[in-house]
C-alpha cells in the first residue's frame, strides 16, 4: 500500500486487516504477565466460570487488534501517536483458536488549528472472529502527519 497521510483519508473510508489466530499458550502467557484472572489463566477454573472455558484478556485482544491493523500499513507513514481510545467494548469472548481480523472505518477528520503539520482522525474499529462475529469495538483517536507542502 502507498504511504498515506492525514489528507489522504476521508470519512467512510474502510480498511481491512489480515487475520491472526490466537493460541491457548498466547492467552496463558499474556494472562500470567498482565491479567491473571482465573478465566484467562486456569483452564479448569475457566470451565467452571462465567464463560465456560478459557478466554483471552480484553487487553490482549486490543493489543492484538492494533498489531494486525498496524501490519496492514494504513497509518505507518503518518502516525504521530494517539491521546487514547473511546467507546471500547468487549462484545464477545475470544477463545483459543479464534482467528481475528479488523475493519477500521474513518469517522471524522479535524485538521489541527494550532499545528498545521497534523490532524486528528477518529477511526471506528470492529474486531471480528472467524465466524464474522464482532468480538470488540472501539474508536481510536489518531494524530496523523499531513503531507509536506
């Protein structure tokens, strides 16, 4: 994909990532380090818990979704960071063996009034599993560089 900058985007434009499969060992490793709740970390306890089995941490799902979107090379040339996310929702559990993919849709664009070399882009993300079920949604606030004049 050709390098994109703030001015190359338009509201309604969509981008799609490739899929990535999450493994049981990845779920366990992440849980051990960052989210040691029983339904992320202990297979037996997870089977008796509210999700009837082991599930990935929502934080892991968010990080994985950003990684596969970044690998789609949409904002790589222009990203200047982000002040955060809005409207983050974990809609459905992510289980070992699920293959996740991302669809990102440009919601809104605002050129910076004080810094003409950049703009703010709001992008709505949907993360789906292999059955095209939505597992997570969020809105990212991207600060993107503009093309040099």
